[in-house]
């Protein structure tokens, strides 16, 4: 998903929100023509609503009680913000943050997260209210992970592991996840959306392959090129990762197997342990 750096960082309140919702009618033909598959988490009701120009958007300032701040214009700002997403996407965000709390519980509670946007008045998943850009997570014990500060490329191994742990949790709930290795547009946030569901790891996905390559390198010193091409070296490294984590079954076809493997990666990452 290519993103526009100007419009992506906008967020929507008040009259702009109304205008944005009205503008959604312009994407209805695209959604209607997309022939959504049973694997797509957009519900039939959502598709019908989109066709009618009235997507079921909700406004939120917190995800399951955790505040979501906006730092793109004022770093460190803790003013409550009105964000928008579809009901279904918000529900997925709730599942995601509950996973994150559980897998990172040794860090304390999650004090807040920081986003660059959810619904944004543009084409694609952000325009449909089914995407998140994650900038930063802060835990009560003082730890942070900061895609905004390019922690995927940090000189500190623990921060790289924590970034990958956080991305792994995103991947438990969203298959289409773009990270700092994916391209320059995503070096300062993790993008997650409803595309390509259900969750699994695909060898022909550049984004999935780069995540696997980054994980093998940072947890096992695999020394792979992070090029997004799933070749023999990546296969070998991935099989080693699976074996070391005690994963059986096929994460390329089974959502449950891949979600379980992601939880194990996240646990190791938050504990700053090699695999
Ligand atoms: Zn995005």
C-alpha cells in the first residue's frame, strides 16, 4: 500500500469528519467492484454501507481504555484526539491491544500509544477506515518502542527486538503489515490494515518476507539480505526459527499456527532474548 505523506498525517474532526464521511461515497464503486472474498474481514453490512455512502464509522480517543495520541505536529503531546475507524476495525484494534498487553505484561501496563492516523480521507484502506499507522508505544514501567524513531534500525539490539515483537503482535491480528524495512515511506511507522486476510505468512509477500528476514537476523544472526525475496536461504533460516520455537504445522496456510509462532516471537522480543 503506497501512502501519501501529506494526506496520511491528517486526522479528522468536526466538520472535516462530516465532509470526509460524505466523501466516502466516492469510493463505493471501487469497493463494490472489488469482489471481496470470504477471507476479507469487511462484513457484507460494511460493503452495503459503503455502497450507500455511509460506512459504519465510529469515533474513539482510546482503544479499549488506552489513550491514542498524535505527535506528528507536536511530539510528546498528550491531548485527547478524535480518531475514526469502522466498528469492525476498532474491534480488531481491541483484540490487538489485548494481545499486546498480555505478551508485554512484564513491562507493566500500556500507558499510551501514538498514531499517525486511522481513517484518513484518501483512497485505500485508510480511506475505508480499516488501517492504523503506529508511531509509538509507551509502557508504565518506562519502556517504549518507537517506530517513529526508526527503532527497527536502532543500534541497540534490544530495541530492534522490541520493535519486531510489537510488529509480531500487529501481525497476529492484521496480515497486511508494513514496517521500516518495507520501504522509505514506512521507516517511521508500522502500518496495519484489513487487506489480505486471513492472517498467515506468505512467501510471495514482500512485506511478510522482510519481516521474516528481519526476525531471523535479529533473533538468530541469520545474516540474510532483507530483500523481500523468499529464496533458499530464507527457507532455511525460517525452518530454523520454527524449530527453535517448537512450532509444528504450516504457518503459510494455518492462521492458528502463524499466530502461535508470532506470540512466541513477541515473547522472546519483549524479553530481549535470542531464539
Ligand atoms: Zn498507513
